[in-house]
């Protein structure tokens, strides 16, 4: 595992598509997501100032990534909690899931982060169990997705944080 750089932009973009198309019964495809405004919002110009990412490699090839990006109240991500809390995205290439790569990436970004972290997980995505086990707590709903927050240090208090109304 190593920090992501601008040279990883294409792979981070690929992982964004993996996250957006997480549901095998509702795959929209790369072209759809590249044209969707969320693509620019989540991965455009990676790494922008204050973006952070980690890439997992196997035999020299990238196989998974996690990244964080700050959003604003004016232009929030799906898992937005506050301007001070970056939202993460995570994905592992098909065929290598369920081997511990995603958990290792999640643990690593938690360890590297000096802030709380948030994320959005759509209903039905089994990844929610992974997030719960790694200390994320449910703090809100947006559409058909749950917003989760991981306090730095792993505390379970949500004091001070109010998720935006769905
Ligand atoms: C979610 C994801 C990043 C997890 O990475 P992973 O390497 O498959 O997960 P790990 O092997 O480290 O850990 C598996 C844990 O994650 C959960 N999990 C979530 N999705 C899973 C999947 N497709 N296959 C296996 N486990 C999955 C399970 O709770 C599992 O816990 P367990 O090991 O105690 O059974 C990966 O499965 C993935 O890329 N999925 C598609 C994209 C996606 O859903 N991204 C998250 C959007 S919010």
C-alpha cells in the first residue's frame, strides 16, 4: 500500500466507477459515470489540495484504492457531514474482493487521518458491515443511502454534528 499521487488519477477514477457501480444488478457503466456530475465532484483533478489517497498494489498492479476529499455545504457529497470532515470512497477491483484488501485500505486511511471521516453507503451494500466494524456510525440519510461518520480516535459521540436533512 502506498500514498496515491497524480500518476494514480486514472486508477482513482476507475475506483470511483467501481464505487458508483457497486450493485451488480444495476451497473450503469464507466461512460455513464464519467458524464455524471458526481465524477468531477469526487475525483476530478485528483489530487486536489487536501485530497488524500492510498493505493493497494499486488504484483506491481493497482488493485484497490481509498481516497478522501473535502466538500462544502454549498456543494456537498452524498456523505457530507461538515466542511471540516472529508468524505471517503473505497473500492477493490472485481475478482480480488473479500480477501482483506478493502479492510486494510480502510484501516490505513483511518490511521493516517487527522480528522473525522465520513462516507455514504447505499442501501443493500454489504460494505456497511465493514464500515461498522471499523468504527463508523450512522448519522443520517440522503436518498436511499446512509451517511456514516468515524470520529478520530473511534469515539461514538455525534455531538456537534448535524447531518443535512435528506
Ligand atoms: C467494499 C469493498 C471496498 C470491500 O473491500 P474487500 O477487499 O472486498 O473487503 P475485505 O475483504 O477487506 O473485507 C470484507 C468485509 O467487507 C464486507 N464486504 C463488503 N462488500 C463485500 C464484497 N463484495 N465481498 C466481500 N466482502 C464484502 C464484509 O462485511 C466483509 O467482512 P468480513 O471479512 O468480516 O466477512 C469491496 O468489496 C468493493 O470494492 N466493493 C464494490 C464497491 C463498493 O461497494 N464500494 C463501497 C461503496 S460505499
